[in-house]
């Protein structure tokens, strides 16, 4: 197979999810002309100005960096046109206007952390865990005007293990995603790919998660509650309220103990168990409001927790 000529690439991305993809392309036979990421901005409690993970990586790699305040800025479009890239590679970035993604001769493709058309939207990893899926995956697809609807280039299935949470699944997908990005670039260079249209009739949404999505509802089944814990662990953390204060639940497992929903039905040295709409949830690791993450065994040493106490009551 003729691999084709090396491609000139403009890479666009922001968080650490995109870093392995940038690094694998930088080490390939292809040429990264520029990296586009968000402007530096204040972050954290100290509000110190921080660069994105992609910018930090691009700096180490010695790549040219663009940080446009607006992707619709005519001067930014002119700069990209002057580069005459063969393809734009997008991993965890903003929505690109057509005036940008139409510049390269091979167009622009995006890496998405689901098996499209399933989980179109901002939070596909969260929703795969929330719904208790046993499998997810990765998709590269060409950009179109409507978000996450473009023709599929390649897909890779990734199993979700029972012990996976947001952190472990995110890590697996960002590493495997980098290899899929490189494979896709090679297919584009060789001209050997076959585009596949998405079936809109089986599409499902993965909207941005909110604080309400993170809150545990113990009237749901124990399986559903356990999935909510997995979907937000270790950060930002699924949460409830105990004695009027927010309590993050970071590790939990299902239990067959029967009890009233939201009420502590059992206590052991290293856990306490809360009744759910169906079954119960055995809680193993938590983060009380204003404190560090701790195992329940440490929490119980100095707590006022008792069987019969209720979780879920908001502080006044």
C-alpha cells in the first residue's frame, strides 16, 4: 500500500485528553505546522493564569502555538489559510465554524470518546458510565456544520470493566484515542479510507453534566446509584448531604441489604450501607465538605454516624 506523502497538520485541542494525540503525531512522519488551543486563563482558588495542557505539551515539543480569542476572527482564518494545511485534527476543542474546518484540502476530523452516533455531545464518558454500559469506544469523523454528525472514518471498541470509573476510563480512552488519531491520519494520507454516514435514527445525547447530574438520588436502584458514583469518581465526585453538609461519595458497591431509601441500614468497620429504591449502596470512600478524601474506616472513627441516620437532606 502506498502510504502517501506526509501531511501538513494543524492540531487543535485543550485538555490533557488531547495531549497523547498531539505527542503521537509530533513523533510521526507527518508535520505539525501549528497547535491551536484556548487562551491562558485564571484557574484554581488562587486564580493564577494557567496555560492549557495542550499548550504546555506543545511548548515542550517546540511547536508553533495559536491562541485565538475567537475562531471567527478574520485574521486567525487568514493565518490558517497561509499555512495551507492538508488536514486539521481536532481533539477536545471548541466547535469549529465551517470557515475554519473547510480550509484544509482533506478537511478536518475530530476524535470523539464514544461509538458514534451514540453519545453525541460534551460528556460521552460520563454518560456511558451513568448508563452502566459494558462497552464504549472512540470515533474519528469528518466535521460538518451540525456537531458530532459527520461521516465516520474509523472506530475502536473499548470495554468498560466493572471496576472502571471516570478516571480509569478517561485514561484508557485518551491513550487508545491517540493511536486511532495516528491511524486516521495515515488513512487520509494514503487515501484508503471509506467514509460511513451516521444513522441519525439511533443517535443518543451526552449533554454537559451539571451539579444536578452529580447528586445521588437514593430512591433510584442501588445499581443506578453505584453507576452515578463511578461516573464522577474521583473528581468532581457524586454527592449527597449528611447532617446538613455536602458529602462526596467516591467509592461504593451494591448491596442486597434492604432498607429505607436514603437511610443508613448497616455499619461496618470500613463502610456504611444506605438503602436505595432497590437494594442498597455500601459506601467505602468519601470526602466530607471542607475535608480531604478519606476511607470510611477513618471517617467513622470520629463521626456521629448511626444506623437510622438519613442522607440527602440539603443544608439550610
